[in-house]
C-alpha cells in the first residue's frame, strides 16, 4: 500500500526552500523538516518529556555532527507510536538533539517552530518518493492486520 502525505513548502531565502511534514508522536502533533541528507530522524531534545513517558538515554559513546561541523551530544528516546500519513511505526528509537539553533534560524527568517527532522532512516524504510510538483511524500508499506 502507499500513503501520500502532503508537504508544506516554506521559502527560506531567494532561491531555497524547506519541506515540512506533519506527524504524530504518541498522538501529539509535531512538525518535522524533511531532510534527505540526514541519516537519522531527529527530535528536539526539549520536547522529549511532552511526547513520551520514557526517559531519554544519553549515548556516552556517540555524538552527532551538525551541518557546521560542531559536535552535538546524542540521546535516544523510545516513541511508542510514530504516525506519518497512514503509516504507524511502533516502538521506534529516535535521536534527540538540541534544535534550538535551528529554531532560532527559522525565527530569524519569520518561519514557524519545528520539532525535528525526518531523515533517511524512515525515508529508506518506506521507499520514500518526493513529488516536488505536488508537494507530496509517498511512502510504501504493508498493511498490518
């Protein structure tokens, strides 16, 4: 089966744009930036307690590198239900990072706040296809039942 998810395109400068996708994290709405260059889906560390009763686990032997090359301390959070379109992913672990610097940039250009980044792990798992003309993300999945 396929799930078609509407994307929101926001202009970030004269020639560039970002694609945003609405998801639910344990039934709580969230807005993620679709990033084909991100290897993993990342959630903002500051929303962890609002979306999950699980405690974030610090990864002492791992850090992530931001776009500017800075090292960021990584944490993991278990999310019981991750909804994206008609797709529901159960018991997933997502990387937590402090995304205040990203939201500060969005605020600077007058854009809305995001709660994370939809990365290659989810995109690859569901054979994602991005239709830029329709502003649509298409995911393939098997219907559970």
